[in-house]
């Protein structure tokens, strides 16, 4: 059986399209280091995270990304706002996504990763000694980018490693169900027994701060805002 990271060429074309929509990665990394440019207004619902458990994400505030005074070609009609359920459907069906992290020198790093949803939260897997995992150990800020025929999606947030056998088994089950990628979980760690040496893998969850959805028509754009007041304890 092929390893899940060996993918058909045509799938990369969709991923590259997502990168073009997301914009220049270097600018993205500078934005991550500086924090959000717009003030955050706390919505009624929030992102909740408890140490050693999977985060839960309630419905965010949806708003138009552009206003009439911005003089852009994008629609300023509130009727074109996209529901968060459409973004979740995009994440759920994605064969993979791009994960952008920040290197210690402030430069961006992007890599394709496999993606699952656990309790409505996007989760990815990575070897602990990879560049992206080492970046996240120093700086949890990250962006995932994915697209399908209906939506190009960018999710900005904090990427935290998950611990605890119970939660690791839940994530391992999600990867097994979607990709037939099996993990052995023992003593608080996950291992891929199908590879020589049974290397360890780390599971991460993306707790969103902001997300951006661009319609396939090229004329509609939605921003979703999440409450940042609640985070890791």
C-alpha cells in the first residue's frame, strides 16, 4: 500500500491553487509574527481548549471580508456570507492541506500534511523532529490552507500538540478512518508500525483565531472571527 503522503500529481494542482489564493507566504509569516492587524471583538461563542484534550470550536462570527469603501471586485452583499459549516465540509473532505509555520529566523515554512477533523477541530500529524514540528515547539502560530471546487480556505490560529492516550487514540482512529493510516498508541506516544523502526508521530490541533473563505466565483469572500480570550490553560 502506498504511504499516504505519496499523492497523485493532479492533487497538487489544487493545493498550489490554494497557495496562490492565500497570497505570498513571506508576507503571511510576517503577519503571524506581528499578530492580527484588526482588533478582535469577542463573539458570544468561543474556542475552548483544555490541556490534554481535544479543543472544541463553536460557531464563529461571519462577516464580509471587504466593504464598499475598499473598492474591490469582491461582493459586499451580506447575502453572500458563507456559513462555517461550509468551511468544515471543505476541511473534512480535503485529501491534504498546506501547513505554514514560522521558522526561528522569522521566515515562513510550508509543507503538505494530512488533515482530519476531531470534534470539529482540524488536526494534523507530523514527525516530532521535522522542521514544522520544531517550528511549532518554539512558536505555535500557524496557518492551514486548503481548497475544493467550492471554496478556497485559509485558517489562522495556534497549533498545539495533543497529549494523553485517550486523545491520541481518538486522533489515531480519525486518521485510520480517513486514510487507512494506522498508529499504535502507548505510553502517551503514537507510532507508525508500518514503517521501518516504527517512528513516532505527533498529533496537532489547530485552534482557530481567524479564517478566510474565497468563493469559486472569484467574487465572494468571508472572514470568520473566533474569540481569543479562551486558549490553552
